[in-house]
C-alpha cells in the first residue's frame, strides 16, 4: 500500500509541478490562489467574530442550499452512463501490477478524499456567498467542511461500489438508477408528508419540508443537516447521533467496498480506457460533454460560404442533436424560477439576477468553447474576425432567445410592466455579450494550456473585470445626478447605458482576440 | 510551391527547430524524414501557420499567414480532425463552402469512389473505422484542389491496399503539378515515390537528397548514413 500512497502523492506533486512549469502559468496560478484564497479568508474573517444568528430560517436555507447543490452533483454522477474507476494509466498499472484487490480499492478510496474535500470547499464557498444573511463562525464552517466532505466521500465510493457491482453481474446493471430513484422517492415522501401536515399549502409545506425534523429521515443528506442544525442549536446529543449515523454508513460502505469479491478487472480496464479517450476528446475540443449520448436526427441546412460555413455547420449540429433548446436548460430555468418564487425576498428581479449565473453556465457548456480550440477552423481561408464572430453567433443567438423566453414568461407570471421586462432582457443580453467575449479572451490568454479549473477561474475573473466599467458607469451616473430617484427614466438610462458599455467592451475584447482564429496565437509557447 | 527560409521555433528554452531552409516544388514529392523528436511535426505545423515561428514561409508565393496561402494548401494531419456527428457528405459541404470551391462536389464524388466510401456517405464520422476517418480527412484536404499538400504521417491506420491507393494518388497529384510535402518516419512506405528528401535530426536539417543523385543507395541507407543509425528511428 505504501507504493500506492507514494504513487498518489507523486501524481499530486506532478500536477503542481506542471502548473509551475512555465512562469506564465505559475503567475496565473498564484494570482488565482491569492484572489480566491483571499476572498475565502475575508469571508472567514468577517464571520469569525460573528455569533450564529438564531434566525433559524436562514440557517435552514443556507444548509439546504449546500445540500441541494450537493444533491445535484451527486445525482449527476450517480446517473452518468460513462463510468470508470480510474483513468487509463492508473487502471493499467494497478490492475496489471502486483497489487491485491484490497490495495486497489484502498487506493481508489484514498484518491476520492481529494475530490470530496474540493467539492466540499466549493459548497462552502456557495453557502457563504449566499448565506441569506446568516453569519457563520469558524467552528460552524469547519464542521460544514467535514460533513460535506464525508457526504461526498460516501457518495463517490457508493457510486464506485454500484458500478463494480453492475459490471460484475448483469442483474445489477440498473442498480445506480434504483439507488437514485430510491433517494428521490424518500425525498418525495418526506415532502408529501410535510405538505400533508400543512394542509397542502405549497409555500408553508415547502418551508416545513426545509425546517422540520422529517428531513432527517432522508439518508445521509438528512443526517448532515441534523448534525449542522444540532450544532447551531447546541443540541449535542442529536449532533452525536447524526455524526454516528453518517460515520456508521461510511464504515459499512468502506467494509463492503474493501472486501468486494467479484471479478471486474477486465471491464473496469476497458471502461477506464474509454473514459480517458472520451475526456481527452473533450479537452481537445473534438466533442462536447453531451454529444455522445444523444440521438442524431437527420436534418439539413443550406451552407453559407467562407467563414459563414462555420455558422451553418454549427446550426446543423444543433439541429441534429436538438441542442438549440435542451430540456436540461429549460429545467434549470424552471428551478431558478421556483427558487425565486419561494425565497423570502424573491421575485422577478431575483429571478433575473439568478439568470446571470445561468448565462455563465450556458457559455461554459456551449460548443463555442470547443470550436475556439479547433484548428480546422483556423485553416479556413477567411478573415479571422469574421471566423470568430461566426463561431460565437450560434451560442449568442441560442442564449439570447432563451433569455428572451425565460424573462418574458417570468415577467408575465409576475405581472410586471412590459418596459421593465424589456429592460431586464436588455440587461441580461449585455451581460451575455460580456461573458461571451470574456470566454474568448480566456481561451486567448491561456492558449493551449490544458487546465480546466484554472481556465474557469480565470474566465470568471475576466468576466467580473469586464463588467466593472458598466457598473462603474452606473454608479457614476447615480452619484452625478442631483435629485436622483429610481424612476422609470433613470432605470432606462442606466440599463441602456450599461448595455452600450457592455457592447463596447465586448467588441474591444473580441477585436483584440481576433487573430487567435489564425491558430498560431493559440498554441502555447 | 512551399518555401521555408530560416525557420526557427522555440518552446521556452527548448529550440525545437533551428534555421530550417526547405523547398517543396510543384511536380515533386518532398519527404521530411527524421527520428522521433527531430522537429518534423513542428516544421509542418509552422508551415500551416499553427505555430508562431521566426523566419519566412511562403506557400504558392504567398506569406503563409495570408488568406491566399490558406486557400491554396491542403493539410492532412496525423490524427484526423472530424466532427463526430457530421456525415461524410456534410463534412464535404462544410469544407467545400468554407473554402468557396466551385467544383467540390464533383471532386468529392471522385475521391469518395477512389477511397471506396460510397456506401458510407451518409454515415456520421463517429461510426467510421480508423482507416475510413483517415480517408475522410484526406478527402477533405483534396476537395479544395490544393496546389500544395502537406501530409503528416499519412499511412497511419490504413490497410495495405489503401496505402497503395494513397501512394498512387500522391503520384497522380504530383503529375498534376501539386507540391507535396510528406512528413514521416516510416521510410519503406515512401521509398518508391520520393523525389527529394530532407533528413532532420535534433531540430536541424542534416542532409538534403535528390533521387537522381543517389546511385544504388536506398533512402533508408541514406537516412541511416546521415543519422549514424539513430536508434529512435523506426525504419520499418
């Protein structure tokens, strides 16, 4: 086992060494760590002296936010069709090398710790950022970190365990679906019970679901909430009960995992190779994360000439995969709408501001990011600016249309005046332009260096920086106007001036990045 | 014609190729030979303008950064770059329209028949075998009627019959006046078709050989004499 532990440590060392191999990447890494680390420390500092508020609704909502986010991540992983225990290299050396099954399983569990704690930190970040006015002190944050780490560790290992059972025995092929369905059934039952207790009043039923002890009946998720709520309430006995349940479930799972006797090496190695190649293709932009899974529809587009052919080709791909309007995008918007509807201070503006996060995620997942790194596009004999605009256009059109629909329908449900709806649509389009151009800029800056996490962090930073001028403009406008009041005219002026600013900034960024579509500016030196 | 003058490409402190001069003339098949890590791929990628470099590169008389240069060369990479969900016909239409080619459909029909891909025209790329993907990649480089053709390890994934067909195709293109530059380390495959060979080692051209200047000596013998039997070479 010592050898495997040193292999794991060596791999982590190699990842860090790779980040610091070139001074540019090293500098970016340090800047990112300082910025994000600083943000985190600032959050901790500001909450260090704070006492935990006894506004229990905020406490429940903050914990639920963390749990909800975790549930989405966990369920996504649990239901993923493409699964493997390791990447190809690890699987080759581990399964072919002189290691016992228990050692291999132990190694697998060991490498899950890093993933689980990273996820946990991310959840913590989200919880602190959207803490619904709830101040959090250091011991509470530490306990959150431990609980969420254990929660992820349990589910990562449970997913692996269900996977090896499925590949060992055909009868267990759908076990992961059953586990997910089981969890959903429990959640629905608890929810229905909460509704029934509250005479089927949806809003009070939802609040009761979030706050009542019934939630603790949900395995693992409920126990995490039990621990955290008990800590806040200083109900130590309940807290110990929650910890005991969580630990016991993990120990039982680990025992089953380490002592698994089935024969799974052959399939596990094949799946590892398939997953590795799949991930490599995604990294190199040859395919995106969902294309492999969808049915391809027979359809047709009339191809434009020159750089326009890129646009036609992307529209054709969208039509073939029916990805212009995906069910998952509509679902996310609906979830945002429901959250804004039930939040204590929610409503139409909150929904629109939540859509800003959705815009960010949509661009991350779009084909545009892959296309920006595809050198077949660089070889097309046309002006680089035209190529860049045609690469961006399908994503721009798609997200603009979705934003229009989402804000339009939500505005009608909230019975808002047409002018206000238009203003929010225009504001979101402005952000969309900035986000799109910042994504282009981040690809240009990072060139062909492959570090998705760093790239995403940098992208977020560029997006924030790009949005600064329009925010500053709005502030200056407010400060310089004597007798300023938030009437319709003022809001209109701010919206449209901010949009103009965003358009100008976006085009400046795009123009300065245009040469990347010749390719040579993108391969890192 | 492909003209490379004083090409130098460094990755940080490491110089991958240094001061390379190279010409691939029309009606000639020029081979770039060298052991692994000699700088062949860096040279090819610099020529197709995917890398920043020092020196000058002209394709068909145009600076390789210009649209005119892009319009006149075809590039067949070692690993085909294809859209998994597009069919062969859709790939053809995409490239044909993007390059504004007038007669791409007729040319595509010709090459589809030559590569025996007729019954796969409506198959999406991810359903094609490795060899078929390689053929599609070649087809896309050829439908633009290139006056210069750059080929990186062309025979990877092809069966023996397809290799023969591809070699014949290169000779036909050469007869039509196309400048062909092939980068490879499998010498046997190009032994019958080469006209000029540049032998690279450690980022430099160490020998330039013309077929008519070699007496009875094979390209393989010339190569090993130049590199003193570099063990990295897989001269199979």
